[in-house]
């Protein structure tokens, strides 16, 4: 099993910044991809950004140029730096990890990000 614990959410005004962190523990060997998803009220969960163990990144079009995903393999932690936040970024943000050849998926408990206009 892999445990993921997020931190760093909160309330921020439009145009502001937040940094989310996600620490992985447990059977973390062979984790290949880590990343962030978000779910706004009444909407489906959507991909925000992912990063592979080799450092390759992928972003949703809506966050490109504003968000940066990074990973500290030594600390088993993934980060999401969010700049120029917009009210439409308001959502619960979930950390995600995929492990092994079968890409078994693990989720964190989520952290609320609220952007006021």
C-alpha cells in the first residue's frame, strides 16, 4: 500500500499563489507517476498535472503557464506550485500516485483550494 498525505491548501485571492505538497509513504518502490487532480463541486475529477520518476511533466491546458509540478524523489514528495490563481481553480485537489507495471493507483485525502474574486 501507498499512503499519500497532502498539505498546503487554503483560501487565497485571485492572482495569488499557493504551493501544495504530497508526501508518499509505505510501499513506495516502483512508483512511476505522481501528480495532482482536482474536483470542483458538481464536476468530475480532472487531471491538473503529472510528473514521472524521470521528470517528464504533463499539464492540463487550463493551468499551463501558471502551475508547476515538481518532485523530490529523495523525499518521496511531489509539489504543485500554483501562481496567478483564478476563481475557477477552486476545487479539492487530490494527490495521485501510480505504482508498478499494472499502474495501481493511489489517492490522497484531498486538500481544499479556494480562490476568491
